């Protein structure tokens, strides 16, 4: 176990102005607090926070972070309190320790909603002070280094959690070295056979190509010296987990990987980076499509470097990464390499420079917390953002948009602005009109073609979009549109309920009655009525307590009377609609079909078509179901008067929308019968949606056909044409 003077000495080596007294006090306090506690390995528990602190000294972090690491388990696992930490070590360190305490029992492989909430807590703690993440990652790294002491059942859970969340988070914060070690340790426990196979193949390749690798390194050194470029060259081997992930992602064999071996070339200036690149490209042939310039277009985690792959001696492919020493520090240590962490906090108390791309990503992710996404959606978005690599595209004005690999113009549009995404109807990629589902490539110039006025994106876009931002925006727009539909339907229902009660609907009066309806806004009330969650009569009574609904019992209804919407039973409730006609009351809710602005569907068995007298049944959570008045299914709603709606057709004669109906056809069982039926329907402009054929006898078959037609006249014409066929013995319309 590390001694007190060793910890202080590690900090003083990179920060001679460190507060020794503070470090010593924290060491003694934590040691006494943990007392005789032990870890699964049998070691004193206090050894764990010391090792966490040691990892952070390698990152050269400030005193407060080192002290928080030493104390990070005290509030959770000992009798220490936040108040005591604040009093002894200051509120800054107290806040760091409490932030770590809140997320100590993070369980990211539990139920999905709980997993999402835990991830929210983690990111919120990080947002308050990003140093919480640095301590948490160091804590996880030491736990992974000692995972072999943990029981196998817990071992798998912790390794999966590390691979799913912590390693990608380290990568997003630009901490490549820590991410790689976390991935390697998790890989060792989760897939030992796959790792051993890759390690064996790497050893064989090293033995076979070792001399070639040394030769490439030597030739690079000679070429740079000859041109006066001071460069540090380090050969490296791709990590086993990175090899496995690429093999899985691209479905290729080990031998097909182009970049198992690579070299990092570190130079002093950006100019030297491009000079070194020129030397490399004039010495060996390059591999097409393997050049990436992350200096001119940095990654979102601040990573900057030039990548290129060449074919070296012995036809051996090698990837080269060319960067400055400063870029290398940021590539390895990410946010921990920023000056604010080397020289303590900024004078304004901010924990991380706001010009850091990693910080900006974190803030964007956390902005979703205030946009009403469900926990599951937030989790999905964050995981998508953590795992995706990038492509860089441009707007016509030259603005750079970084997107995940596999992104489409839909993702591009939402990355520009949510309103651009919602109104997108097409895209031009490099000047050519392309589908919105096209995958984008590095360097593409994308122009989004937009519709005028407010638009709602198709819900199917959610399955095409790659970015969490686009998916969340599409879901939100779809929910808003559905809510608007329900609110629109609810308003029509409420207005008619007020009219039946002899009152006039007034928004200001309804607003005053909101407390009695337990709703916070008029839209909430209207949407609840539209969804069938609230009875319209209750709304009327909340505004006018003495109002009466004019619906009355009718012992013997006359089914021939215009305006009758009841059923032929003595106990039926009857809707009397004054002035009703065959098309419904003048005040009835207008129905335009599935593409209208109300949540409408048609009777599941039999449908309804223009020309039918229709009834609307309000189904909770589903909107209006339209039935023809002759449908026997209406008997099921005979005693549910609050669900019956007065509706009428409102069809534009210029539109040729098709509506659902169902016919039952008894036919002779002979070859070509089905072809005749289908051809007759098609020739008469009908559309077959579904056919169900049942054998009634050896000689006859019964066909139940779901058909789409313009109106009743169109349906009757098709029925007449079918009835005239010699293969048809009987035909009738189904009214489910």
C-alpha cells in the first residue's frame, strides 16, 4: 500500500506548489475513517482510494481532485458526513466527494428505466464538475485492474457496464489511453477465448514481421533527419479489443485488417506535421481512402492528428498518425490535459474551459434533460452519441457539421436546426438530388430542401435517423402532432357538448375551471377529452354546474328518423341531433379520412366509405373509430353514451382518397377464379388490401376481401361487376 510521503511526493513532482498539509490531512482522515475495512482481495480497503489517487497523479491533476479521490468512499462507506468534509477540507472538495457518492452505486445493466436514470445522475454530477468524471474513471480503472478478486457473477456485470458506458465516456472526453485500458480489461473478462485467439495471432505476426516493422521505423527516422524534421517515432500494435471490434463491425478476417501495426510520429509544430506527411507520401505508396486530416477538422473530443496508411517494405501495410506533442497529450489524456487542470481552477470557478469540444458535447447531451425526453430515450441518445465514429459534411455556406458514421441527410438537417429537420422534404448531396435516407460520406456538401409552413416529420424517419438528437426531435414532433390532433378533436367534442347544454364555449371560462378538472392548461383538458380520458359532460359541468345534457332515454326509437344514432333496444340511449340529414348534423365533426387533422381510424371489420351514414365511437387513447350506422358492432357501445360522437363526411371532390370496406364472395372452386376476382376489382379502380380464402365445401370457396374504394357508389359498382361473373355464386358487403 502506498505510503503517505509517496502520495505527496507524486503530486510534488509535477506541482511543486501543492498543498502538502492538505494532502497529508486527507490521507490520515481517510485511513482512520476506513479503519479495518477490507476489499475482496483481502487488502485494506484504504488501498483502493490511494490507488485511485495515484492514477490521477499520472494525469497531473490539481490538489482538490487528488484529495477528492482519497476521500471518495468516505461518505458512502464510513461514518463521515458531507458537513464534516466541508468543515475539514472545504466546500469545493465536499461537493466533489458528494458528487461521487451519488453515483457510487451505479448499476447500468439493471432494468432499462433504472439504467437510464442512473446515467442521468452520472452525467448531471459530471456537468456540475467534470473532475467528478475523472475520479470516477480512475475508480473504475482500479476496480477493473482488481476484477479477478470479485465473484464471477458480479465480474460479468461490472465488465459489461465498463464496456457499455465508462470506456466510451473516457473516449468522448478524449482520454484515449484510459479508454483503451478499460476496454482491454473488460474484453479479458467478457470474451477470454476471443482475446486469446487475437493475442496468439498477434504474437505470430510479430515474429514474422518484426524485422519489417523495425525497418519502417528506421527508414522513417532517416528520411526525417535528412529533411531537418525533429520527430519522435513510436511503433505500436493495435489493441486486441479494437481488432476484435473492427473484425465484428466489418465482418472481416484477422488477415484482412489493414492497420494492425502503426506508428505515431510526434513533431514540434503543425507545419512539421504536414512536412512529415509529405515525406511519408513521397517515400511509400498510400492506400486509397485511408487518409484523414483531424488537424483541420478535429473530432468532437478535441482529438487532432493526421492519419494515413502506406504500403511499406515487404508489402506490409502500416498506419501512421502524425501529430504535435501537445496534440498527443490531449489525445492520450483528453480533458485532463487542459491547462485549467494543471494550474488549478479558473478564477471564475468553472471546472472546464468552455471552448473544449468535449465540454460542449457534454453540455449538448445534458440539454436533453430539459426537453422532456423519457429516461429510455435519454439513455438511447447518450449511448448513440458515445459509440459513434464521425463523418464531416458541409452546408452550402461552408459550415462544418460533424455526424456519426452512417448518418443521413435527416441527421444533417436536425444537426443544423430542429426546424430544418422538421420541414425537410428532400436533399441535394454535392449538387445532386438524393433520397433523404442516403448515407453521407466525408466531405459531402449537403443542401436541405424544405417545405413551406409548419410540418410534422414522418414517424418512420425515427428508424432511419442515426443521431440521438434527430430521433428525439422526430419523436417529440410526432408526439406534439398527435397531441394537437387529440386537442383538436377534444375541442370539437367540448364545443358540441356546450351547445347541447344550451351554453356557449368560452376559453376564459374553461381556464377558470381548470382546478376543478385537475388540469394545468386548456390544451390538457381538450387533449384528455380527445383521448377519451375525460368525459365532455364533466367539462361542461365544471364550467356550468347547473347545465343538463339533452340526451334522453327513448323506449321506442324510430330508425327511419333523420338524426337517430341509437340502437333498436328499449333501453338504448338515443342521440337526438336537430336538423340532421343523411350526411349527419350540420354541427357534426367532419371526417376527411386517415390523412386528416383528427386521430381517426375505421371499423376493423368492414370499414366505412363516403356515402355511408356514419357514427363515431371515441376509444380512449386511440381517437375516433368510424362505423357505418348499420354495423352490428355498435351494439357493444349501446350503454356507453359518452363515447358516441356525431360525425359527418367532409370529402373534397378533387381528392381521390380510398377508404376501407370489406366484401364476402362465395365462388366456384376452379382454376382462374381468384384471377378473375382480382382483375375485376383492379379494372374498376379498386385496391385489394387483403384476401382470406376459406374452403366451405369441395366445390366452393369463401373469400373475405379487404378492399379500398372511393365511396359507396364505387363499391356498389364493383359488387355489381363481381356479381355478374359466372364463378360468383353470392356476394355481400360485410358490416363488422
